[in-house]
C-alpha cells in the first residue's frame, strides 16, 4: 500500500486548524443553545484576544492555502471569516498582491502607515483606517486580478448572506457571536500589522520590517515574528520561516529584532 496522501499540504497545520474549528464549533453550540445575553456577551469579551490570534493563521492560509483541495480551503475560509472578518481572497488581494508588492512604497502600500502628507499615523488611527478601507482597497487591487476578484465578491456576498440569516434567526446571538467578532477581528488584524513596518521608511527589504523572536509570540502566530523572512519569501510555509531567518539574519539590523511577547 502506498502512503496515503493527507488533505493537508503541511502536517504542521493540523493542530492550528483543529483548534480554530473547535472554537467555531463552540460559537455555534452557544448560538443554538444559549439565550442569556450576559453569557453571550461575556463569551464575546473573553474571546477577543484568542480570536485575534486566528488572524495570523488566516494570513498564513491566504499566502499558502492549507488544503490540497479547493472546496476544503473555501470551507475553512468561511470559518476564518467568522473569526477575523476577512472573507475569501480579501487578504490575497489586499495583502499578497497589494501590501507585499508595495510595502517599500508608502504612496502605494495597501497597509500604508503614512498619511498623504507623509506624516506617520498613530497606532489607533492606522488600525481604524486599514480596517475601514480593507474591502475597498482589496477590491481595487482585484481589478488587475479578475479571477481572484470574482471569487472575492462571490464568497464575501455568500458569507454576509449566511451571517445575515444567522442574525435574522437569532438576532442577539447572531450579533454577539458572529457580527461583532467579525468587526473586532478585522480591527485586530489591522492593529497587529502596525508594528510590522511602522516607521521603516526604506527601500531596503532587510531594513523594512521589525522582527519578534519571542517563542510564545511565534507559537501563537505561526512564526509571524520572522517578518523580514516572510517578506523575503511570502509564499513560504510558516513552519519554515525560522530557518530562512537564520540564513538572512546577518542582513537584518539588530535594532529591528525584538524579544517581547507583544
């Protein structure tokens, strides 16, 4: 018997996906069984930080799809959307085809941290602007990538219709378990990206990103702290980023290396 192929492209994704889908299962369990608004409100509040970590794994998936089979990827993206507010191909367009191509040019970067007058945004302003403009900027990038844009529009519409149905059936539960987490997730996604590049006005890719080598930070975010390596090879699976970082570490200025949990 030959070796059975896994649906996963990389076995390292099994545990993160299992945990994230388990979190989704708990959301739906509460949706169908709990009526108490206080319990639902407390759950929403307690899950803000845990669900914010899902944003990193959604980011990795948008760069390198988790499964070998497209239908499985689309299903996973639906649950990612419920946690993060970013639907299928939004980050492919906004982040992969946009930010990664333009992050060295603040006049073009879809995640730009500078205002039109060249002055830097603060963390809160940046997070609000990036979250509020994410879908529009992703749509604009999609004009150059019609296939991805068409999928983005279709699955975004489908996701929003499903969420609207959940809200219509059980308004309070739908809002507290899905609508508010999606809004908060999109904001948290934007907020988490501020520290990656803010203040790095350079055309040198090895000097354009801050890196965080804290073990726990990288465990929770799938090695997102190895950010220079990530931009050096955006399609590389997250599990391989530490080794790539070692290869290029001598090119990264020491002041761009951090070791804090946040």
